[in-house]
C-alpha cells in the first residue's frame, strides 16, 4: 500500500466530524487531506507540527473544534506509517 493510501485509511479513523466514512458519508470524505500530510511527514515534520496541522484542518477547513488527544494519536500513527515506529514514539 502506498503512503497516500495508508494515510487515507488512517484519516478515516480520525473522522473529526463523526460521519464514519464509507457508512454515513462517502469513503473518501477525508482523502483530499492525505497528499499534503504525506508530504509533511516525508519532509520530517514533528509529531507536534502534524498534530497542529490536523487541528487546523478541523477548525479552518472542516469547521469543527479539534480534539488534541485524537489528533496527537493520529499524528503518531501517520508518522509511524511514513517513517517508522521510532519516530512516532518520540514526544516533542
């Protein structure tokens, strides 16, 4: 599975608006965010930066409040998927 597809899968679990992609909304509800996120992770962003980006997507694009705990967990999963376990385990 390529990185974009893997991140799309992770974003479906992120689901900040609770639409259960593939059930209550199209499966690709969050897919458009994946390429930028893959690029950020591949370029070495920190988990904190990626968490902040997810929060900004929530507030600025989707129009819902972010959930720092969920965003932090998902940011770690994404970094793990792109760069490997050791990077995801680090704390800023």
